[in-house]
C-alpha cells in the first residue's frame, strides 16, 4: 500500500495575484445590486417603485416628458421583496470575504514605519463594512429607523474612507481613478439631497424617481472607487504555505521567500494608538459632557425665579458660582485638587443628581454646588497641561467633543439636555443613566501632567489677563450660540415660505461645522489661532448679525468653525498661568456677558436695563473683542512639544486619530438623528370631514412648570386631547443662556404633526410668540410693534391653507400693564395689520385689557371688522380670541393645571359655511357631535385640566 507523497515544510501549495481580490469584490458587489435590480424590475415593478406619496403611473406621468420611467430606490429594490432581497443578501455575504481582504491589503500597501493614519483608515474601513451589514440585513421593511441609521452611518464613514484613501495613496493609476470616482461620488450627493427634500418635504411628483437615479449612481461610484485597488494589488502575490508538510496532491508552487517583514514592530506606532488610550480620551470627553450639561442647566433654574417675581429675585447671585476657581488661590487648594482630580469631577455630578431634589430653590442651590466643582475641575484639568507634549491638544479636543456631545444630546431630545435637573422620567429624562456613567468617568479621571516640570518659564508666560479674556469670550459664544444646534437657525429665521435653515435637518449641519472646527484646531492650530483666523471669525460674526436666512446662517457656520478651532490654543494659553486667577477672572467676565445677554431683552425689569436695550451687537462685539485679546495672549505661549520629533509625531497622530474617530461617529449620529426626526407624516387636522378648525391661545411661561420641570410633554398632551389644530404660544422664546437655549415648539410639533413658525428670533429681543398649525403655512410675517418704553411686543401674521381656503391668523403679545402708551401704540399697530388683510382672520392674543373697555374697542372696531369670540365673558384680562368672516361655533376655557400661570383659551370655527355669527348661545345637544369639545375635561377633568369659569364649553348659532 503506497503512502501519500507529502509536500516539504515551507512549500507554497497555492498562490494568486492580489488583483483577484479587487476583481472578486467588484464582481460580487456589482452582481448583488444588479441582480436585485433586474429581478425587482421584472417581478415587482409596480410595488417597488411606489413611494409614500406616489405610485405607478402617477409619478411616471409627470416625468415621462423627459423620457424617464419611474425608478425604484436602492432600499426598495434590495429590501422589500422576495426573491430579490434574498439574492442580494447572498451575494453581499459572499462579498464580505473579498471586502475584508481588500481592507487588509490596502493597509499593507500604505503601512510605513511611523505612519499612523493607515491604521485609522483600516479601522474606518472595518467599521464601514459592519454598518454596510446593518443596512443590508436590517431592511427598511424590518425596521425603517435602524435601516436608515446604518445607511447614513455608512455614507458618512465613506467620507474618511475615500478621502483617507486618496491621502495615503501613492501617485499612479490607482490614485488617479480614486480621485475621479471619489469626486463623482461627492458631486452626486448634492442633487441627491436636493431631490430627497423635494420629495420628502415638498412632495413634488417625480422627485423620488430622480432621487433614485442619483442614489444608484452613488452605489456605482462607491463600488468603482474600491475597484481602483486593482492597480495596487497587482503588485501582491497571495500564497498558501504548508508550514509542516501536511498537504498532498498539490505540487509546490515554489519555495516561499519573505518579501515583507510583517513582524516589524515600531514602538512609536504601538504607543500611538491603543484601546486604553482611546478609552482615556473618551473619559475626558464624557467628563466634558457633564461639565457642559451642569453649566448650561444653571441659567434655566435661575430663570424660574424672576419669572415668578417679575423682576430681580435675588437668586441671580448663584450665577457667580462659576467664579469658584478663585478658591484655588487658597493655600494647598490647587495641589489638593490636582492630586485628587476625582473629587472635583465627582463634585460636579451633584449638579446632575439635583433632579432628585424636589423643591425649586433647593434644586437650584444643589446645581450651584455642581457648578462650583465643575469649574474647579476644568481649571485643574488644564493647569500646567503644556508640561507634556500634545497633552493640552488632547484634553482641549476632548473638551470640545464633549461640548458637541451635549449639543447632540439636545438635538436628539428636542432641545432639552436629557440629564438637566428640569428633566426626569416623566418628561423623558435620562438622569440616572447620565449620573451612573458620570460616576464611572469621574472615578477614572486622571491628571497625566501631575508632577511634571513646568516647561514655560515665568518670563515667557505673558499676562494672565489676556488668556482669561479670551477664554471668557470663547465660552460665552459657545454657550450662547452653539450649545443648541437650533440657535443659529432662529437667529436668521424670517418665516414662511422657508428661505433659510430649519432646526431640523440643518441642526446637523451646524454640528458638523462644529466637528470641522475641532479637527482644524487639531491639524492647524497655529493658523486658527492667528490674527488671520480671528479676522475670518469676526467676519462670520458680522454676517450672522447683519443678514438673515441663508446668508446669515453661512456667516454663523464660519463663526462656528472658528470658535471650535481656537479651543486648544486658548485652553493651553490659560493653562500656563495660575488656575485660580486665570479661570476665576475668565468666568467672572463670562458672567458679565451672560447678564448683558439677558439685559438686552429684560431691560424693562432690571436696573440699568435701557443701556443695553436691544444691543445684541454690543454683547456679540464685546465677546469677539475678548477673543481678540485671547488671540494676542495665545501668541505669547511657546509651542508645547518634545525635543524628540518621533514622540511629537506619535502624539500628534494619536490625538488626530482619536478626534477623527469621535468626530466622524458624532457627525454620523447627528445626521441619523436629523433624518429620523425629518421623517414626519404630513400634518392632518382632527376633524377634516366637518371642515372644523379648532384654535387656541396659551401663555406658556417659557416651558417651566410650577415645580420647575420642563413642561413640553404636558403641553403636548393637553393640546392633543383638546384636538387643537392651530395654537398660538406666548412667552415662548427660550433661545438664551438664561433660558437654556431651548426650543419649546420642537417636541410638540413633531409629536402632534404640526407646522411651526417660531416667530421673531432671539436677536429680535422679545419674549416670544410662536404658531403651531395642522394646516400648511403659506406665508408668515414677523412684526415688532412700537415699544418706546417697555418690552418689545412680537406678532406673527400668517396665512394658512385651511381646507383650500386662505385663513389669516395673527398671534400677538402686547407689552406690560405699566406702559400705557406702549400698549396704545401696539394696539394701533396690530389693528393696522388686521385691517390690511382681506382674508378671514383670527387673532390669538395677549392684550392686557378689560373686556369692552379701553384698547379693547380699538381691537374690536369698524376698522378691524373683528368680533370677540364671546363678549359676555367678563373674566378676562390678558388672553383674547377675536375673529372675522368665519363661522364661530364654540368657545371654551381650560385650566392650566400646574404647567403655567395662564389658562388655555380655545375656539372652534367652521370653514365654508355662512360666516355670519351671532352671540346667541345654544345647548350642546343642538350642536353636531363633531363640533363637541372632548368630554374628558368635564368635572374634575384630566391631569389637572378641566373646563372652568363656565365649567363647560359654550356653543353658538
């Protein structure tokens, strides 16, 4: 019996050129998509071309003039039907093997001693592959949200994959074709987004077909980009080597010869990136997130008290808690906190745990303690940070990313930070989760520069004042303009039709601009902190202040990028001085800017208010001036680093890589949130068959209830259960530091399916007026009524498409009782607005007058042609509903519960009937059932809301 002939140990039993990896990847990926497309078009054409608004042949009839047929999207083709879905998934699974080999070989091509970026590029490729599996195997039919999240993450990760591939490629055909396909890919994104918005928001027939063509082109260019690797891989030979001579029947190809020492180990590379290093970086990021969450919550809690006192309450002094770093001037205080940094980090968590304290005043004082420890923790963290090479850059980058993380948290939770002390389980708070993670991050906090020798001699430090000024201006601008992604959009908002950015989806663009600024601060810190950078940032601030709509927003984006880019330079500049003096003075100046930021709108209630009345330009200009002083101070700071160029290189690449990983992930998260929130059904009124329009007016006291909890959820439930189609909200502008930079309309509008006009923005210096409508807003104009002495009176004049009829709605908040002349002028101004309209009109207002007396007779007059919804209702002082040329059928007053200090007034109108109304009241039994108010509010009502004053609704002929 003959024995098998074995190969000798070390024999090469199989080999293949590396280009076959590229061929296999291209072939399997291309066949997966094309086979699904052919099968889908053949078997289920009418089903997969149908979208949420149109189906065959509706959209085809629109686009056939340009010889296009209705075409399916990628998601509908690969995920909705059998067998195309199964065929696609099988071949994509087969593609996984060549895909991982492609990533590995790409790394081998570009890996060089001391080069760290190829490692990051390979990690991005792996993460991108897994997100591909997410949207492939979780189809839109299975789970639409997660399918979209994975899809968006994949597209966003494509950015560093393509750009990084181009960056690390050597000159040749591979680089040339990568540039061609990469540029084509990004160019296609622009019309893709445009036509998606045309389809999703504007419901344009044919837009989805056009969108689908661009979507398929992205697939083609994506696969084609990776196919360029064939030019690189042709230089590789892949071999299977029998190390122990166990194979038989395969003659050896030839003896193996090592052409590349894969065991080469560069110590600098190994120390350049590690999971432990990334974990430490993420701990700093989360501690920064806690800092910003606690700091931004302080103003919201302070604001609660002057609301009830209608002026200075005394609790405003807690704002000065942020100057706590001056305590580090005490003997041994700095060394104590430097030796035990965990104490200050744990101390700032008291501000997060404040949600457990029930009383408003006690909760405010608890947060004050958190702010004290938080500012001390920040001061200690950066003290002497330049003693170690690039440590300041690392910590400053983590600080900025923590700030972005807080903005994303607000973006996801409708402009409320989920761990603020005004949040709890009942209004969607995540306080327990945030606190638990915060304890872990605080305990793991370290101070690597502890014990390090100060590398900056006293003679070269310059004056600490410049550093403090710059830090004050920077933190104020970050807080006032960027702590919420919707603030910039509302600075430039002018109403309908939309001619500028919206909080959703463009809040994600603001966040991406922040991420870009952080990255620039890492890779080009000397440039961003130069006078050239300051001039560019100042131009951006000027454009933001001076212009509206897209022009102003682009200026805001320039300012955004600039502010985030100077964080490392400014924090390093502050770190070389005594932390008590520098950070103490910085936060004192910051507090002065915060007060000025409030004074510009609260001038009627504070001492010296008229000096800053409506002078946002002074506040913004002062902040930029302080930043200019900081640029001067930063220029005096010697560049931190080591004499060892290799160590510098490794540390720099480490910081850049950590930043890329975090910023890419956060940008993808922001885009996913924007997409998820954008996917809202077309708003529908509650009683379309009866052509009923239910309106309401509510003064909501800035969204803080009597117990100091955020009240959007409770307001939403009341509006929903009352079946209100159109509501005016007053005292609704909270886009200021002292009010939390919140947007009270977002959750209500999105949960109830309503269009929103926020009204005059925060740079218009009013207390706010907003309009929410189930009916499309055709046009809206914002007004600031004459107010020579008192508070500015905002008004919105909007035209709605109500069952095909144009109906005008005016939302108005007049000035306070003390300023008689102001209210007279404002009354005349609103009367002119109403008189100028030729459409049926409803006024939802806060008038500060008694029924049938004084200014009331100007509102209800022959000039305005307006009628009171119920002239016999004598128990009114502030809220009124007036109407004209529309049939009124019902009126009710509903108690506020503990949400605010003002009731809800609501009325019902019928569109299309004879608009003649009388004041004769009739029993509910004589009114069609669809006109009835909900019975749940009778008697004791629900959740503290009930019909009151009359104890029941009133109905009219």
